[in-house]
């Protein structure tokens, strides 16, 4: 892959992620912060001006910096993500999908929840 193509792919990923984050602001159930984190990741590799803007953003800049420094996930984000996973599982188990599929998705979301709740909540270098 050429350098220019890689740069364009990272920029496209950054823009798509930001667009999904904006939709997540108004659409319940679609997370915002994970898409902003993904946009910052992609911008760091292909769009330095956008990365600088995101790091300095009054709302999301702190989340990006804390994630990069120590993998911090705020407790409110953990509760929101867990609630959305639980709601999704409720809908899934009421569906007519095969039992094996339901069990596999349940296991996957359980593993994600365990990983999520094991992330630190406050970085000692970032006091509020």
C-alpha cells in the first residue's frame, strides 16, 4: 500500500468515526466516545491537524488523553455501555434467532463487559 493511499484510508476512517460519533450524540444506544477515540487514533496516523483539534476539544480531549495515557474509561461510560449491552441482550433473547447464536453473542458481550470493568477509572496524572 502506498503512503498516499494509507494516508487517505486513515483520513477516511477518521471522518467516518467522527460522523458515527456525531450520530451517537443524538441517537440513543450508539456510543460517542469510542468513535471519537477511533477518530483520534486514525487522525494520529493520517491527519495531524484533526488529531490536534480532537486533543484540544473541551469535551472529548480529556477522554482521549486519559485513554492514551492509562486506558482510562470513566465509570459513567462503563454503566452506559453495560446498560446498552444488557438491553441488546434482552432484545436478542426475545428474538427468533438460533439458540447457539444467542449464546455466542451473550458470551462475547460478557467478555467485553469483563474487559471494560477491569479498565482503570481514574488516572493519577489526570485529576478533575
